[in-house]
């Protein structure tokens, strides 16, 4: 496949289809991967794997597939991609305006635990679920509130409890 979908002056990041990525000349993808980041060969393999999942399980239209699926199936589809777990799937669904589902990164989970909103679990997955439950109990879980909560808690993993409670109270 020619380099056009990947190297054209007019191409936008993400403009290549999954089918184009799967069919692309490996040397072209490797050249792109070498322009930044570690382990370019591994990244090319991951790109092809991601393209295959998007093509096979979403018909090449991931956004359309996610919007058409029930929430549990949309989350399962996202988690089929490399390095996407519950937090990543929830964040994608929230910020893509597909589902108003709570999402936190590790700083947000840690902040809520330090503030006493939940007792940390035995592992990150248990702590993540407890933090999400705390958010649902605390707020108005519509999309705008959830996006604000995500951004505030991501930026502030405070050590000062009074400051931290004031930040959470703003939500």
C-alpha cells in the first residue's frame, strides 16, 4: 500500500482506516513508528492488532459500534484493545459522549481514598470500583458533572485534607 494515508500533507492523525493499517507496508509503518517513542517494532505490531480488532469487531467504525452496543458490550469491546481496562473504557465512553459513566485515573482514585470517601481495596481494580461507587453516591452523575469530577480529581491529588475537601465540595 502506498504511504499516502499515512504521510500526506493533508492527512490527519487517525485518518487511516483499520483496513489501510492492516494492509500497509510494514516498512512504512516502521518508519512512522521510529519518528517517536520506544520499541517501534512492538508499536507497529500493536497498531496492526488494534486495526484488526477495530476491523473485525467493529466493522472499521469503532465509534459507530460503541454507540450501537449496550453499555456492557461497549465496555467489553473497548477492553479487547491492548492496555484498555475498566478505567480506560470508562474514560473513552465518557469523553466520547457515548455513556455518562463515572471515570477516574489513578490520581483521582488515590485522592478519593486519601479523603476517606472509600477504604482502599486489596488491589487497584477493587479500589477503582469503590471510587466509582463513591462518585455516584456523591454527585449528579450526568456527563457534565462527571467530566468536571474527572478533571478536578486528575489534577489534584492533594495532601492537605482541608484543601482537598474544598475541591471535592466544588463538584
